[in-house]
C-alpha cells in the first residue's frame, strides 16, 4: 500500500502555477515516510503532520468518550497545529 501511495502522489497546483510551496507541501511525503516508520523523515518533510494526527486522535476519542474538557484541549491542539503550520511555512519560504 505504501508503494502505491508513493507512486500516486498528487501534484501541488499552487507550486505548479505560482512557483511557491503551499502551506501543505510535503504532507504526502511526510505521511509516506511515517507509514514507512521514518518519524524523523516525516517531521523533516512536514513538521505539522504529527501534531495534526494527534489532534485527530484526540477528536475521535473525545467524540467517543465525551471528555469533560475535551473541547478545550481540542482548541489548544488546533492552535498548536496552526502555529506549527505557519512557523514551518515561514521557515520554508525564508530558507531557514
């Protein structure tokens, strides 16, 4: 399955037409690296993937178990994911 995903990645139209990486560029490669067990490679391609997956797991657990403060934790996790996306995107654009 990982080989199939690796050979069928979608192109980034933002990069194709504007010549710039989009804020989501690298997510597919990061997911493939994570599925192969390469956590460091996954983080290198797209640092926000791991927090995003953690947020999705928290969301599912909150929907199933109805945690008392689950909504609050989801808000903070969401803000952390957004901040990670913004910081990593700015770092990528500036070459940092």
